[in-house]
């Protein structure tokens, strides 16, 4: 299935889309959010030609906290599908590799402009 053609119901399916750059996924975050809570993450890499295509996803953490500087806000207009709580931010230094089995559900999709901005912020942070 291509997630670009997925219906709203299919977005909650745990099946893995062919190309997921810019999609929000949720996974269990027992360390910080407790056993029953999932944390949204922005997929920034896993497409054909990349290592572990279809098996692992390079992701950035999302948060509703504003304590550190350098976060990328997610305007409502940048949601193509789905969403997260209002005033959510991408944490560009919150990088995590997720295995396919770690994905609890697909949560939405962001505009490519915001994804590119988040990737630039990550590479700037890495220097």
C-alpha cells in the first residue's frame, strides 16, 4: 500500500507504507511517558536506496514543551493528514531509529517543507 493513497482508516493500520518520509508514527515511550503512552515521531528517512528500507525508520521526536530553543513548530496548515495536540514541536536533536515492529500506528503526514526544515535543523545541530 502507498500511504499517499491511504484512507483515514488505513492511517491507523500498522502496515508499513512504501515511502514514509514526512509521516508521523507513534511508538511506546515507556521511559518518559509511561507504559500506556505513545510518543509521536516524524519519519525523516526510510525510502528506497536507503539502508534498512522498509525495516527501520530514522525519526525525530515531537513534544508539546517549549523549554529548549531551536524547536520547529508545527503550524496547523502543515498537516496534510492527521495531527497531534496543538502547539507541538519537532525536536531536531531527538533522533531515534525505530524498527517496523516498534510502530504502534501511523498518525498523520506533514508538508514536505516542514520535513525539510526539520532535517536542516538536525544537520545544523550536528554541525
